[in-house]
């Protein structure tokens, strides 16, 4: 089968993780690319399901071993990357790969596989709404919150480099919208 890649990028707090979780519960033949990262695990996260949590030293070792398709220092001191092994794992299952990566990572995957990739930018309704969502999540310290907001504003400027901009005003509306787009893309 010709496996495709569906990349979701957005400023964090735009709701892309919720959209991805919903999509994975539909009947579409999709599977999630579990990224590696060097930040610490949040209480609700599961190692090997949400991320492969690695120490900074292990992460560097895998960079040296050329195990990553792409990696980024998404926040100072926090590394995130897509393992090449995720693509072969998922394609072997006969499924298409869904990524939840930062904006730069998304653009890099599109560059690596231009024809096979659908890149989706999830747009929050506004910066105020984004801030409210991050506050509600309550995992941020005031400093990490300020860092994330600054970064969010910068990331929004790349929206038009993506194949599709999905306004996430409401998950019940945005998820079926992108589901239809993906259905068409994977049947091409
Ligand atoms: P969080 O710490 O909130 O889980 O994620 C922070 C950011 O890192 C999010 O924008 C997420 O999409 C991004 N991210 C997660 N995995 C990867 C990856 O493999 N590569 C890149 N470039 N970014 C990633």
C-alpha cells in the first residue's frame, strides 16, 4: 500500500491533540506516530503511547545514530523528534501516519515527502482563547506559559505554508471537517 502522512501542527493549546485523538477513534485507517521527547512526563501521559520519554542523553544518542526523520528543540532544553521506525511500524499495519508536531517539524515532513503528505495547521480562534486554554490545562508555570504564548504568536505566522488551515472553534465542528478532507486525501 502507498502509506500517506497527515501532519497536524499548531501552536500548543490550539487543540490539535484533541482533534488527533478524535480522528484516531474514527473508522479511518490511521495510526499515531509516537514521538520521542526529552521533557518530563505529565501525570496523565503514558510512555510509549503519548511519547517515548527519553533522557536528554538518550535523545542525543539517537540523533547521533541518525534514528530521527526530524527533530527540534521545541522549547529551550526540550527536544522532540519523529523516529524513522514509526513510519515503517505504521505502514506495516496498512495504515496512514498521523503526526502531532510543531510547526517547523510539520514543514520539514512536508518537504521530505511533498506528494504523500497532507499538512494541516490547526488555528485557534484567537490568542486570547489560546491563553485561556493553556491556563485551563494548568500544567504551565508563569514562565513556561509566557514562553508558549510568545512561540504561539510566531508559529501562527506560518499558517499559510500548510496545505489546509483548520479553524478549531469547536471540536464537534472541526473534527468532521478534517475527517472529510483526510478521507478524500487517502483515497487519491
Ligand atoms: P507538548 O510538550 O505540549 O506535548 O508538545 C510541545 C510541542 O512539541 C507541540 O507543538 C508538539 O506538537 C510538538 N512535538 C511533539 N512531537 C514532536 C516531534 O516529533 N517533532 C517536532 N518537531 N515537534 C513535536
